[in-house]
C-alpha cells in the first residue's frame, strides 16, 4: 500500500539468459516494477531468469508472495528461475518458505550462469 | 549486526521473520489440539496441488482506529474475532514470528478438523501465516492495515492452492465457507472498533489454472482424513490410558 522503493535493471549476459538486478525494497507494492522487469527479460525469449539480490535492502512477506506470482509466470513460459546475492537472512527465509525448492539459489552470478 | 557468513547487515525487519524451522513443533500445552501439525513442514503455494488463487477481503474503518493500533489488537485477540465454529489456539507468545498455533474447525459433520498455522512474519502493520502439510490450503495469508488516503483500510490477502486432490474436489464448497468466515471476521473486527455497519468486499483472481499433479501425494497428510481417524480411535486411546499403557 506504500510507495515502492525499488529499482530493477535487466541485463542479458548470455543467449537465453536474463539477469534482473534488484535494488531496494521488495514488497507487494513493487509488483508493477517486478512484472515490467520480467516482461523486459522475457522480450528476448530468456529460458533462464536470474534474480540478483545483492542490492536488496528489505523484503516483507508481501515480497515473498510476489516472487511466488513471478515463479508461476515463469513456469507458464517453461522458464527457470534462479537467484544469487541473498544474505544469509533471506536465504533462510527462502528455505523456510520452501521457495528454494523452485528457485535455485546460487552464491554468485557466475555459478548461476554455469548452471544453464 | 551482520549475517555471519557474508557480512551483509541484517535488514531492519529481521526480527519480524520466523526463524528457519524444518518441522513444526507444538508445545506440550498445545499437543492435544496440535496432533496434526506436530512434525509437519510448512507448505508454500508451490507445494500445493490445486489452482492458485489470490483472494482479498477488505473493509475501511475510517478514523475509528489507526493501523498500528488495529494490528496490535488483532495480534493480541486474533481468534476472538473468528465467527463460531472455529478455534484458534493462540501460542503463549501470541501472534509473534515463529509461533505455531493449532486450529480446530467444525466441519458440521460432528467432527473437528485439526490443523494449524505458522506465523511467518509479523510487524506493526501486518502479519502473515503459512499453512502446514495436511491443511486445506498450501500458501500464505496476510492480515494488514494501512491508511492510504481515507481512513484505515484493513485487508486479508490470501495466496493459496488446495493442498491435495480431495481438497480440490471440495474447493467450490470451501470457497464459499472461506467467504463467509473471513467476511464475518472482518465484520467482527470492525464492530469491536466501533464500526458496526462496515462493508466488507471480496475479490478473487486465479493466478495459475494449472494443477500441480506431482503433489497429489499430499493427500497422505490430509488433516480431514487424519482428524476423522483420530476421532474414531479416541476410545482406544482412552482405554490404553486407563489401563496404564
């Protein structure tokens, strides 16, 4: 319900791969921004979409729900989702919510790319 | 404060999240009501079976109470606002991150369905529950209050799939019961805070029409079946207790 404090950039480091750099706060208020970034990532027919959380400042439960929605959209397009740059705290949240069973978590972009 | 492994500072809401647990544990005081959640894992929407639904119930309390005071009261008296037919066994810690609370739901067939929730997240403006294996639904439910422009807007946001094929068969009935239940809850909350004629609205979106057939085996945890078995075997347990086993 509050104003989003988030910026997202999309990169294409390899064929079929898009990286979404997330900077700021991930809450339910950011849905439009995240889905726009996803659409941009999708514009080059990415088969793997990597979420870079190195710039993540804050995420609440609304943000987790939004990632579930993103996951559904990606699965519908037969795309894989991966993530890197999560702090230990958020890595544990991914494990607690069992998001890690659907979004592969890596330590760095290089290992995420190597998993293609 | 920093995370030990990668030196990233903990976020300002770190204390609002439940600590990681692999299997839910209920306290000794709650064990009688929590038999269906002891040792269970939580289930996110991706671990469920049926179509994925996003449902929102809303009401506006005007200037009757500010959002933080409302959430504080709601956390303290959560089960008191439920309509008859369901019991929320509040943990000693109340609605606090990591708390596990058994729930009893009158099925209307002489049986109480026993399940529960984990408090995944709780701060001054919202709190979120996750459901365990065997619950009717796999997913998250968030209760929040805010004052975007004209008064205190209270919302219940639900992101769920049914947990197994049997529950999916019952979805049309469960959906109507959910409507009745959460709309009555919001009406009770509003009335308690001096808004007896609050208008509660509901909206539903199907986020994913696909059923996750790989999770059909969730039925082995079905709390309805297990509650029924628990009920019919009660005399055996009583007999064992009385004979000292």
